[in-house]
């Protein structure tokens, strides 16, 4: 019965986005929300069902309702603005949403962001943060790195030192530098054992990719 109720809420949230959310940002669109929800469900299941499914679902579908550009000086306020707008949405549009769950939805959304630096205090906030960070890692994370780099007109890498072995990495200039500055640090920042395990696996994939790209830059082919 609970699963049917969650499915009903998810359908309503998807329909809301299709009718009202028209973002051109392919890294924070409906597909992103759906993937984060899937990851959150998996983590919650593996962790023994510690989170409220409706709070987790709602936070997953609206955590990036406001997503300022990565190079905006106000970027760190995105999650707070998303949380505030979601609270208003639940009260004004989804009026049958349980009012006692709204505060935990607000906190989970506010705390999910890497740049906001807000400590996740609830199971839902911890799982959402881990699930959202899954999107920065693995194959999808790799695609998002270069998608964002294209939006910001960044260079792929420093031709002289592509892996920043002898210089300070700068991911505002070179997209590969983002691996060192943020992505490789994420496993240690995960809140759940499941999140850390998944992050370790996805970082291993990214390290393999860097090894391949380093070999191609150096002209090493085969063998």
C-alpha cells in the first residue's frame, strides 16, 4: 500500500516538472531527479530502510528546483533557495502533502549541496546527499564534467601537465582538474556505508579513465 502511495506521489511530481519546469540545464533536469531518486531508494534499502520514503522522494524530485550556474558567485545559495521554494510548493500546490514532513524535506534539500556546507542531520538528508553525489561520479559523472566544462567554455586539460602533477589544480580553467579538486574526495565525505562503497567503485572507474586519457596524450597505444 505504501509503495502505491509513493508511486502516486512520484507521478504527480513528474507531471508537475513536465508542465512547469523548463530548464535548459541537462545536468539538473527531470532525468537527474529521477536518477537521484533511484540511487536514494537503493541506498535506503541497503541501509535497512532508515529513511521516510515520502520525504526522500520529495527531496529527490525538488532538490535542484533552483540551480544557479556553477560560476555564479551565489552558487552556494541554490540549495537554500530550492528548499524555500519547495516548502512553498508543498503548501500551495500539493496541499494534501503531510505538513509534519515538510520541515524534514526542507532540511534534506538545503543540506544536499556540496557548496552549501550544511551538515545533514536526518537519515533522509544523509541519503539524499549521498545519492546526489553519485551523479558526480562514474559514467554519468564523467559525462557531466565535460557537459559543464562546455557550458563554461573551459579547456579540457593543461597540455603540459594534464593531471596537475607539478602545478596547483584549477577546475575553473581545466575540466580534468575537477577530478582532483572534488570528485576523488567524495568517497570520504559519504554519510552511509552504502554510499561510500558505491563512491569507491565509481572513483575507481574515473581513475581508470584518467589513466587511459594520460596514455593517449602521451601517444601510448596498445600493449
